[in-house]
C-alpha cells in the first residue's frame, strides 16, 4: 500500500525533489557534511514553491530561538514520534534549504518538528503554515551581524498577525518573546525562565525601561508578563494546566527541563498526552553530540561535550557545570564567521564562577579567552588543541565547553 | 598610614550601553588598580538613575539604536556627567557611547537626536551628499596608530557601527589615532576617535582596554597621577602579538 498524497506535487517540484535526492546523496558520498544544505538549496532553486508543496499539508511545528532550538526540536520530535513517523531537521540545518531537505521524502503528510533560524522563521512559516510555532528566547548572538534583538521580535510579531490558524507556544519570561507572541491568534504561555536578562531591559513596545521583580516584568505602557499555564516548578516538576506533575528527562539542567516543557506544550496541540511526551523524551542523552561523553585524545581521557555560543548560553552552562562535582573544564573558543567575528562578548560572561576548578583553554581565539580569564583571576593553561588540553588535565573526565565552529570541529574529530 | 580612597569607576547604563562587551573596560581598570595595590570600586549606574557626579572615571559602551536614544535622554536630564568632567573626571566612551557624548547622532528612525554635548563632534549615517547611497556598516577588525602625543602603542579592536563621526568647527581635541585597518570615524582624514582633555571617544570594542592596557593606564594616570609600572598580565602581550600577526596576514 502506498501512502496517499494529500495533493499531487507539481511536475516542477517532483523534478526538484529528484534533484534533491541526487545532490544529497552525492554530497554524503563525497563526505561534504551531511548533505542537508546542498540538496535543499538545489530543490528550492528548481522549484521555489516546493517548500510550500511538501510542507503545508501536514501537521508541523517550528521551533525558533537564539538558544535551545536544536534540543527543543529533538525533544519535540520524540514526543510527536509517539503518534507515528516524524520528519525533522535534526542535524541543525535550520534555514529554508535545511527544512526543505527534511521534508523532501515521502510520506508528505507525516508530522514534522522543524528547527528554524530566527531570521528565516517568517519565510519558512509562510510557506509551510505550521500548526504550532515555539518561541523560546532572544538574546545577543554573533555581535558582528548586528541582528538587533528587537528586530527579530518585530518580524515574529508580524508573522503572528498573518498566520491566523497557528498556535504559538511562547516563553513568558522573555519580554521580547512575549511581545512577539501577543499578535498570534492563540497563545500557550509557558514559563521557561530567563537567566540572561541583559538583552531584555528595554520595553520592546515603547522603549521605556522594564520593571522587574521575582514574579515577572512589566512596563508603564501596559505590556506585562502573561500568566503562564505551564511552568518549570523545580528540578523534576512542572506546573501543567493547573496541576503539579513529575517531569524528569535525561538531559541535564533546568534549561533542558524548560525546553522539554515547551516541547510538551507543543505536542499537546497534536494530541499527545504530557506523560507520553515526557516518557518519549527520556532516553535522549545527547543532542547532536551535546552532553555526550566521548574519548578525547590518545591517553584515555573522556570529555563531556558542551556547547555555549553566546553569553546566555554560557550562563546556562555555568549552572550545568556546577550541578556536578568540579571537573577540569576545557574552553575551546573560536571566532569564525559562524561564531561571530567579534569575541568581545566573553567579557559579559561571569567566568569568575569557574575559579576553584582546573581550566584549560584552546581554540582560534584562545589568547582572547586567556586575557578574559586573567582579568577574572582564574588560573588556567593554554593549549594548541582540545586533545592537548585534555592530556594536561589532572582528571580522566573533563567537560569541554566549545562555541559553534569549535564544537562542530570537535565533534567531527571525536566521533569519526 | 593614610589609606587612599578607592578610585570610583562608573559604568553608565550597562543595560542600555552594554551590548558589545564594553563592560569589560570597567573590569580592566579596576583590576589594573588592584594589582598595583590600589583600591577600586565599580559603580554600576542603572538606566533611569541619576549619574553620580563623584566618580573618577566614567565608561559608556555600545548599544542598539533605541537604548542609545534612551541613554542620551537620561544623561541630558541631569548635568552631572558634565559637572564631573569639569571637575577633573575622565571619560571613555565607545561606539554608541562615543556618539552619545557628541552634539548630535542619528536615531534609529533616521531623525537627528541631541547628544550630551561633552565633545564637539557630530555623527550621521553619512556625510555624503543626500543623493549618494549611505556607506555600508563598518564591521570588522580595526587597527589604529594613536596620535603621537599620546605616547601609546598600536591600538587593536573590533568595530561595528553604522554612523560616521566628525569634529565640529571649534573642536579643540585631537584624533585618538589614524586608522590602519578598518573604518573608524569614516572621515577623509581616516581617523578614529577623539581625545579632548580627559575625554576619549572611540569606535573600538574588544573591549578596547582589554586589548590595549596602555590606554587603560593612560586613563588611570589622568585621575590618579603617576602609577607604578604593571608588567602584565602576560596574557595581554600574547594576545597583542596574536592580533598583530593575524591582522598582518589578513
Ligand atoms: Zn512599554
């Protein structure tokens, strides 16, 4: 029995999909990345409407944020997987070509959990008209791109006013996100927390300074934190539509439980019970290599791989590092184009919190990190690469915190 | 023994003018005093509060368009920064902060907004004729040879701004330096920044004092008098060598 197509694909799109298959296969065979980008790019060039054709006749959810997109998408894909096969761009290719590739193969009516870049969200969502959009957080990232945080919130807000049948699952603790979500036809408000407030001090609506206290934030213009229907109640518990439920997943830290809460709230819109959603999320121990322990170097060192690519991510990572007894930490720091060329943001990270553990530094901008640590009075050593750093560690298991390209390269080297 | 009072370093409106890591300048100044056995106090001035007039060094950093307007309006409401400067305080203003302490700067909506008027410079999106397209945003590494009378070594940093800044008639200061790599003020003279009395404006992020400790020490001597030499931290020398190497090849 063949899967019935909800709608016949146009000849042009069928051609585009065939080209996608060829290009992705060739790219994988040549070992050039996972082939997620190139195939989708070619398909969209041949048939610009292909994304709408393969995406709009299925139940989909799009996940967007500065931090936590990949993890939340993975958790959501697991939750939706309780209903049947799910499409997802789990590899993190989150612009239109990556989404295209994720949706390029039949069946064309199965649900999809899609990670979408913040700037690309309007274009992708207009094409595929998702059932649910998850908006997690907005913070400074890649300073050299001058992607002003308010501008991202504004384009999300415009998008919400257009998509009249889409539900938004939004984090009330981020004022930019809450403001962006207010135009949508229906909101599921989740308190997912915000441990980095420096990019949300000014009201996105009127540019006055926001007021804050323990229970929320508000502005004189009337903008205020919406009342959440789901919130993280502690490590291992959620407030869920008026009841307190146990919630444990295997990914570490409060930030990942918040990601799980967002994903479960989205899955509910697809008819998945929260207990089933959380059960399905358990067993995810790593996401694209994050949180995974791998051998590093040749002398028996094990490394837990952690990603922190902006100040908000680093603050989350500090919290996570401090959940366990202090291990040596290797900081692998680059400033390539995909990282943002300007490394100044490390001065916004409270590295003083690393004192008391062995710190080892490497990466393309190790000298900048070393100066930052010197001024934080954190003793550290500097090494040519992460393997050399691990070899110099005085324990067998180390944490490695890397930013985007450093993490990517490390993953290739350690899991090949 | 008389204990000298702590040098007070004011970080003005970090939530508005702290988007590009420039808060690190406060850390650098305070540590360079402490490592010399001197006391330092960082005074964070939250937006909405009056800028105290009794600090020794005032720091302003980079920020986005709307926060920049908010910062300018906040500082114009009370004149304490101008009072402090006429009383001998020093100022380091970076990027949006540099624009704000001038006479005028462009707001996000394209309108010209009043600055604090601490230095006689003006900022625009462009100084080209109105029919010419505005220059592209200046983003990237920047290297500046300081004006010789400052006695400083090469300045390294990172710039990220859409504005162009030039002195007004009657400006009495000097350029911070001449741009070797990058854009800086974006004027035909290829300068970056100004030094006017004890006020420094510049487009250099990095943070600028982290990469250029001699500039930090210049500010400190302005308010503190001569300081014992500080050898290090040695990591800074390594960083400066790495930047010189990378930018010479780049
Ligand atoms: Zn407001």
